[in-house]
């Protein structure tokens, strides 16, 4: 399995030379100690590694993990709510077990929407390019 900071050709990357400069984004062609080559719309561009402040790589979320985690959070929230309220309240669906299942399903639905809305994110890469 790849580590979060590992770069391979074909990765979507963005780089920046100073905090006030614009991001330059593209697909990684290759990288070595002196340069980073990105494929952009206009063609391959070579960027010097000297002075490079930051490189980020786009990583997709683990969809199954995200959806199952949200489902588990919904179920645990339901169990916690039942424990706090005690036996004084009637279950939402008629039984405590089906309450847990409904809230787990609702959590999974929220997880699906979350992954669809935000399928991935940029992650800082720590490379010895300087």
C-alpha cells in the first residue's frame, strides 16, 4: 500500500514556491533531485525543485471505510441516546433494535452523500527535493 506522501507518475499534484504564489497543478510525469515535471493542458512543464515550498498530492477517500464509519456513528448515537433516556421513552420505530438499524442506515446515507460531495482531498508531501 502506498504511503500518503509517496508520489508516482500519473498522480495529480499541485506545487507552490511561496505562500503568496499561485498553485501550479498537473499530472506528475517524473521527479528527481533537481526538478519536477508536470503534464498540464499546454504540455509537459519542468519546474525547478530549488525554492519549492510545498507539493500536495490528491488522494481519494476510502469510500467503504467512510460509509461504514458513518453508519457505525449513527448506530452508536442511537445506542447512546437510548442509554441516556433510559426506559422512559418509547422507541422511535417501535423497538430499540430497529431504532439502531434506522440510525445506522441514516448514518450510512450521510456517509454516501459526504463521499459524493467530497471524494478526496489534497495531502502535503514530504520530499527531499530541496
